[in-house]
């Protein structure tokens, strides 16, 4: 199943960076409610106006604070080493 976590209501409008955290949390909550054991995230918001570091900060902040129950594995996936390194810097 693919969960599309919408960050912005309109195209070409700057994304408020906190929306990345809210979208991450909403996807986690949906996955928990459905009893998922695994979820995978790609980068959120970086195709628009958000810097990789800001996206990584908001995503990892939520991922670390979330009260996991059924979810056992969370994967962060991208082919861009800059995004991967930004996640690593904030998840550790």
C-alpha cells in the first residue's frame, strides 16, 4: 500500500516546513491504525522550496518521538546521498 502524505494544498506555493513533520506523523498514525509492521519514507517537501536539512530535521524529529506500537521497522530511502546524510545526521 502507498500512503500519499500531502504536505501542501496547492501547487507552487511554498511549503511551510512544519507541514513535513505533520505529514510524517499522519503517515505513521495511519500505518499504526492499519496494523502495519513496516513503513518506508522518501524525502518530503524537497522538490519544492524546502532544504534537505530542514526536511530531515522535521521528519526525524517526528520519527524519534512517535509512540510506536505495531510498527517495528521504519526505512528512510532516497538515491541522493545528500538526503541520506541529512537523515543520518539527525536520526542518531
